[in-house]
């Protein structure tokens, strides 16, 4: 019960930081996407029920800052399911793997956005902005993930204390 409460507090804090505080202080390609870090962590460490939470996180992000409602929800769900299918083949306790997974999840998330935006006919200038910010966004997310997953606070969360 306490572990679930800690996870809820971490997710709620990441959501508040993502949609309210970080957009005012950081430029767009250098603003970390904290929710994709949470989705990557859940994809490697939770079961299939984490997919519902990943979808809800994407919908919440779309409510506050999305172009099209459901775009982040669907892409977060796809990223979570992809990571969940490969999690049993990997040593998921490695913190270096988490940094690599966050980088790859950011790239896949951006490519899924591009693929899903092909559906809408009036998205002419979006492709250039998404493609130009994809690599810097992935590097910034990997940097933030390296700071988050190296910290001893995460170790106490994993231990359940």
C-alpha cells in the first residue's frame, strides 16, 4: 500500500512538473518529458496493468498540452506494450539500461507521433518541428533519466521502504 502511494506521488509530481512548471522555464527541445520516463519505467517493471496507467497519463498530458486528444495516450500505450514485451528478455534492474530505454522510448514516441499525424490532413508544418526536436529531446530525457535512476531515492522505492 505504501509503495503504491509513493508511486502515485511520483507520478503526480512528474505530471505537475511536466504540464505547469517546466514549460515556463525551459525551451521546447530542452524540456524533459518526465512522463515518458515514468512510462519507460513502468514498461520494464510493471505488468500489463501498467498500460492503463500509461494510456491515462498520455490522455492527461493531452488535456493540458496536446495538439490532438489521444495522440500521447496511444503512443504511450504502444511504448509501454513494446517495453513490456521485451522486459522479460532484459535485466531490468540495470540503471544504464533504463537510460538507454528512455532514449529509445523518446525516439519511438516521436516516430509514433509522426505516424499518427499522417492521419490528419492539416498538419503540414508539424513534421519539421517534430523531426528537428527528436534527437535533442531524446538526449535531454536520457540525461534526466540518468539523474533520476542513479539516485538512492529510487532504490528505497524499489525496496518498498
